C-alpha cells in the first residue's frame, strides 16, 4: 500500500471539511482498525512476525493522540508480576469477580503473557513504580490479590508506543473511519470499507486478516452532566467496532453485562480509588464510614455503591483528608499530571482541596466495555472471533476486566495470530455490490438538502438509553425503549443530514450508537435472571439462576435479524472452591456489635 499524494482540490476540501466524491481500493496483508492501545501493539507484533508483509493501521483520528490512553494512564490495574501473584491466582480472581462467566483459557493466557509485555513497555521508556531494590512496587486494590502497578510517567505512554510504530515502518492511515467489514461468499474476512473523515472519500482495503481494536462503546448512555462528550470513556469510542462486528455476522458476548463505574460528580472521570486506595484512601458515605471492603470494580461493588447513594447515607465520597499531606501530594501528582490533567483544574475550579474536603462521587452512564466488565465481541484465547480471519482485542473483545495491559497483551496475541493466518491464506474475494450498497448507506445523509443534524439524533438516542435502559432493568421500560429507539432510528435513516465531512463522521458514529443501544436491549431481555450486581439487575428476575443461566449469551446477526443464544462456559483451567465463588457478593461491611 502506497501513500497517496493529495491534489490541490483535496487539500482545499480537507481544510474546509467539504465532501469529495471518490472511491479508491488498496490492499495489505493485515489490516488493524483502531489506533488506541491494542491496535498499535497488534500492528507492531504483526509486522515483527513477518517484516516483509504489509501491515496497515487505520485510525479515524490520529494515532499520535487517539484512544483511551491519548493523554496518559495512571497505572496498570491488572499486572501479574512474579513474587506478587501467579497466573492461577489472577485467573481465579477474575473468575470470581465476574460471577463465574468467563473463558478461563483467555484470562489465563493473558495472565501468563502480561509480565513480558510489562518488561517490553519498560524497554520502550515507559516508567513503572519501583522500590529501592529496583523491583516493581505493586499495590493492592483487588479483593484477593495484588496487581496494581503505578506509572509515574504514564503521560508518555502513547508517545513511546508511536515511536515503536515509526521504527517498524508500519503504514499508518490517519483520518479514515472504517464503516463495514467485507466478507467472501464462504464467510471469510476480505477487508473493510472506510471513509476519509476530512474529505468523505471512500477507501476499500482488501486484507487477508483484519483486527478490530476500536475500543469501548463509551458514548452509549448520556452523562448526568448532559454534556454529550463528557463521557467516562474516551468520547471518540462510539461503539463502531461492536457495530461492525455485528453486521459482519460475528458473535458478541454478554452485552447485558454493562459497564458502569464510579466517577467524580460532574467531571465524568474516574474517582481513581485505584490510585488513592493503595495510599490509604477509601470510599465512604456521608457519615465518613467505609461501607465496602475493597474498591475493585465489579458489578456487586457498583450495586453496593448504588444502594448507598439512594439511602439516607448518600452521597458517596472518596476520602483522602485523613492522609498525610505528603501522601496527598503524591496522589495529586499522579491524578493531575498523568491520568487526566483536567482533573486538577476541575477540582481547583470547585475550590476542593483534598486535604480538607472529601471528593463527591457518582455513577457513570452505561456502556459496553470488556476492559471494565465483560461485554465484547466474542474471542477465543487467540483473539479469534467467530468469523474466519477476523480478530478483536482491547476494550471491545470479550476477555473480561482487560484494562490497558490487557489491551496491550491481547493485541500482541491478535497481531501474531493474524499474521500467521495471513501468511497461510490468499486474499478472499468479495462482491462489488456490497461496496456499492455501503457507499449508498454512508453517503445518504450528504444527499439531503434539509433534515436533522447528527448531534440532535445522537442526543435523543442517548437520552432514551438513560430513560429506559439504565439499571435497574424493568422489562416494561425495555419494551418501551425498543419502540422509542425504533422511532429514533427512522429519523436517523430518513432525515439525518451531513453538511460536511465532519458531520458525516458524526452521522456514522450515531449509527453505531444506535446499533449498540438495540443490542443492549436485546441482550438484556434475553438473560432472564440478575447477575453481575448492578450491571444486569432485572427487577422481574431479581435472583441469580445458575441452573438455567450459568452460561455466556452470544448475540449475532442472522438473516438480517438480531438473535441470541446460550453458550456453555468452558471447563475451568483453574478450579474455584465452593466457598470462594461468592466472595465478591460479600463486599458490604457489616456493622459490628
């Protein structure tokens, strides 16, 4: 694949976001879609596996500053480091935290491989906290094990990763948004269709293997602040990968297991008990009392958080003011310089000093994210989806409680396996009619002279998600939600307009958000039990039902219709004792006599 020179007209159009009518076709061995965390690592490992092969990294923004780690990260939440934890201990922890519904082979493979990824990241110049002996200084936050590794210069992680991509001479195509996957008549992946987000020109990329690394569906619910882009997750993560996988016929797992996290009230950034907890901070009610045993995110922890908020003991706070001022300064350094620089400005604007005041917390909007829960495109322990030649990694793949290190590690697994697949297969043929149909769908909003702008369709869709889909899940509300979302979809398909290339990008994102909302409804109504605490709390089926629902649910598109089915949980590779299975159900601190 060659870099294409822009004509003077194209350069002018990009400056103005004007729409250019154009269609080109290129080819590569492995196409990686998504330039955040998992994508760059997948592209790097694929290229290193076969330096002679063509690897393309496609990103709708710019790889230099894209994804959930665009501004940095405070640390690794799930580092399995010798001397602190074993792969067996970690696999057991995640199995228990996720109510037993896990593919342990994938979790165990991550746990076996993540330490060498940490060492590799260290060699890239990403600094991890170490003690006076030079060993990694791992902190405890999880209910059972010790896995949290702070990153003092976490703001450099994306820069360090980008340097590796440039050294490997990987072809990066910025400002191209993938819209649909292409398949052959026998069901094998054949490539992808994309659109330039500055000119609206369309690009067909033929590929022997495709890796989806497009992040969480973070723009699904609407933040309580009302700001559409004030999301807990990276606001660019609009569920595009979930939607593309669905329309390609891939199975998606456990989408009823929502992502819901504790956050700073009105800021929509993490309250970061992960950072503060190891130094002695804790989550407390309005009486200053701790009410949960640990601050590790799980559905049951969020249910206890939710119940406390609604009780007479809410609001809930992150408690720091009891700590030594030097300790608070160390926490501030990480939270305000590494994790999210705007956090310090926000607290300053509110006049909040951690040394004298508690930090008010709240509950995030819903989303899909395996990184913090378990909802994602179904993959095996080699990151393979149910479509031959199609892979997924990071926050959109179904390995639960993945986080940043999981994205790096499983992105590595995906890159290596995808290149092996590409080396043993030729290009699959696709139907040109599929490209024509997709071109018509993508460009439809640009053909209308008048209508509804994308931001209005998006706001309405996400408001409906909040009104009808936010837990607790009530069957009648979900049924009404389906009807209202169908009405919004009609507006989207028949009346939404795009007056320039940027609005076309937003229009395409809205369609992904709508697909994810529909999948959230369908998956939630299918699992007739309550599981994962607040994540899937159905008031009509309030009890956990292991006899009928100890299984994965797989959602897919068949004959143009959304369907769901059960998939048995594979036999565990790490046994779980009966008295350990419900440890995460016992997080509430009981009053002592």
